C-alpha cells in the first residue's frame, strides 16, 4: 500500500508544483514526500516515477530535476 500511496502523492506533488520552467530535484521530492508523512529514499522514488510513467504520466528529467509535462492542448 505504501508504494501506491507514494506514487499517488508524488504525482500530486509533481502536478501541483512543477512544470517545464519549475522542475524539482530529487532531494526536494524526498523532502516534500517526508513532509506528507511518506518517508522515501531515492530508490523508492525512482520506482514510483517508473510506475507513473508506465501508467502514461509524462514525467521528464532534465538538468538533474524532474517535472510533469502538462499538456494544455
């Protein structure tokens, strides 16, 4: 259950707080998850990102940071 909760919370963070102009570093992602009472390590965040990508979320990695590509078309 924690994996699903981590993935959904990660999606919410990326959706609400990132875009192409405002990416988020891994350390910030981990801190934000911890603030929401979901302790995480890099490996668990990578797994959550992979799960979200496998379900069609366009999560990009550029300049050592992540963001959710918002499709406004």
